[in-house]
C-alpha cells in the first residue's frame, strides 16, 4: 500500500499526507495524555514573595541547609526586635472583607465564638484541641502538605495535625450511608479535565470551619480545580457553597510550591503528645 | 525495700512530669501583638507536639526567682526554622522575646529566642526563592 501511494503521488502531495498524519498523531496523543504528576511535598507560596508559609524569608537561604543550628541568624546587624509573636486570630479585629459572607444566623454563631476566643478560651479552637483542620480550611496547609498520586485516587496529607484526605478518581460516588456520616475531610471524588484535577467534596462535619473560625452548615459542599500554573507551582481554586450559612458562594485560591531535598520530608505531628501529658498531670 | 521502691517511683514522677502545667496551646490565649523580653536560665526544653515548651528561670530583682513557661511552635515548624531537639540546653542563658498570656499567668508564646552567643532562633521557617 505504501508503495502504491508513493508511486501514485507527486512529491508535494505526499508531503501534505505526511503532515496530516503527524497532526492526527499529535491529537491522539493529547487525548490519551497522562495527567500531570502532583506527587511530592509542598509548602504554601505567595507568588512574588520569597518564602514558605506565605511569609517573607527572614535570613539568608544558605543558613537553612547548613549544620545545626541551620537557619539561626548569627552575626551582622541584629534584626529588629519582633513586635508580634503570632497571627492575631482571636477575632478581635472583626471579619475581613475577604472572609465568607455569613447569613445572620451563622454570623451570630461566629460572634459567640469570637467572644470566647477573645477571652482566651479554646472552646471553639479546633486546632488547639488537636482536631483535624477539615475541609476546606486544611488546604491552607500552613505546615506543608504531601500529595500521593495513583491512577484511581489522590491523597493529600497535612503535617498540621497529621490530617489526611482521599480523592477517589475511579468514578465512584458517595453512597447514602457515606452522605449520612460527615467527617472533617469529607468525602471527595474527582476527575481530570486535561491538566486540571476537578474535585467535589461533600459530607462535611458541621463542627469544622471554612477558614479561620468561620462556621458552616451540614449542607456545605466544596469544589476545587487543581493544576500546575508553572513548573512546581500548584494552584487550588476553591469554591465553597452553603445555602444555609453563606449568602453567596465563597471563592479562594491556595498556591503551593514543590519542595526539593532536604525540605521534601514532613515531620510527624502527633498532636496528642502534649494533650496526653496534661491528662496524666491532671492539669489543663 | 517497699519504701525505696516508692521513693524511686516518686522521683521518677517528679523528674518526668512537666515542671509547669501546660495551660495553653493556642494563639488565642496570648496577647500576640504585645512583645515583652526576659533574660534567664533554661530549666528545660520540651520538644513535643502540638507545641514545644521552654522553661526559663528569671531573677525577679528582689532576690527571688520567677519561672516562665514559654510556648513555642511545633517541632516540625521549628526544624525548618533551624531549631533542633537539643538546641536549648538546661543551664544556658537565653533572652526570649514573647507575648504574655491573657490570663496574667507566667506563660507566654515565643516570638524568638536569642542564645548567649547572639544566635537568634526565629519562629519562622526560612526558605530560599526556590522554596528550599
């Protein structure tokens, strides 16, 4: 057949046939292309800034890698004395304009929590009580995340509170039994749209938070579109819907940067370690 | 013999129990925007989750001693900020910049620790522009 085509066509026509074959092969290849590999350890990243955790690096990079005490600052002009020890997270500054817009009922719940936190209580501080951060707050991944990817599922692990979520990619859907059993991470299913992982999460525990200590109802669902925006830069575009707690869907974007050795290992968190000491000592 | 056993047990409890109750483990318990500074001697450094605890004994200026329990970030975060389990040893002098507890107790949350040789232990992980 090849001989027949070659013998019957002029040189120019054969070139056209060859070009068409290549285009067809490229299209086929794109349609069956493997999804990108998200596997690895990531830390939060603010585009245009230097550091992990969304914070500016405060010491020379080389200091991080040397012998102990790596990362410690020594010599040179002393850095300015800190004016704050940790983020102000007790709600004393009120709600940010970017925070989810709550219905009056849920705003009232938030006010109760705010008063409690300003008083120094951790009654509504899940993090201090070693509870999982839950979806979608856990995707803040303040202490880093590890992604483990397989064909039929992708697993997100948070160093903070050793929290885990699984996203099933094999086409399964949550059963009525699973929908009736809310958890902090919820029940997540997803599929690939080209290079983007599209995820839907349902069955979320009503005692977890959307972000900070913003409450939600049992009707909350979370949609995500996760993709690489540049080599090693992963973006998660999150949309939260909750007809009971929110007056409109809330959207946020989390960005992470893939870590290289030696920072590509997360440490065990074992939150109960400290709590169990308090149980034994009888003091809180 | 029984008395000796009881004594050994009592000593073990005394040695392995936290010196000060770990009253807090949350930012909300502290006045995080107020930073005070103490200089004192390390009594102990507990490398535990969810937060580390540094115990520092400070002269009160009246011939007495005051013990502060200073809460630090989690071991994983501090490792990335250049700390280690043994970076602060009992008996060494340290200066601690910290925010006091809202309830007025001698507990605080650490902003940074400065060792006697001037080494500063920050509570922020350090990454270069490639995230490493």
